């Protein structure tokens, strides 16, 4: 009888692990971002190294979440509120609307899109 109980326990434990492993994580979700006013070719949110930076408040951010700026994936720093990144000058050299979203490189999940209008 004890052997049967051990078998049932192992089966239940294995099923629980399978269910946990199959659960999908939620995609990142952008709640806010900044700065929201950027002039073409002008440094913004200037960092000590002279580079521009942006921040994104977001839910469901992981260590593998990156910012996608237009069509360019940017090295991103995970923060307590979401993510931040240094933005290369060539990415804001021209005026116009720019789509920004978060992308989890591990899961392939994409966030909602926000638009930054570069003046």
C-alpha cells in the first residue's frame, strides 16, 4: 500500500511541475515613458557621460527585456520601475513619429507600443 501512495505522490508532483512549467508569463506592459519631448539631434535627459537616456515604467519586465526604438533593439538596464537605456544620437537625429516597445528576448513577448514624436 505504501508503494502505491508513493507512486500517486510522484505522479501528482510531476503533474504540478508540468503545469507550472507550461504557464505563460505575461508580456511586458508600458505604463509611462520619458522623456516625451525630444528635439531631433539634441541630447535629452543628459547623463554624466554626455549621452541621452530614456526610462520606461512597465509591468512584467524580466532580465531579458529590451527596448525597441523604431526598428533598433537597444541595450537595456532593468530598474525597480521597469527599464532604462542610453540612446545613440543617430536614433533621434531625424524628426518624426517613432514607435517604441519592449521585447523579451527570451520569450519573444512584445509589449504595447507607445509613440514618441521627435520634433
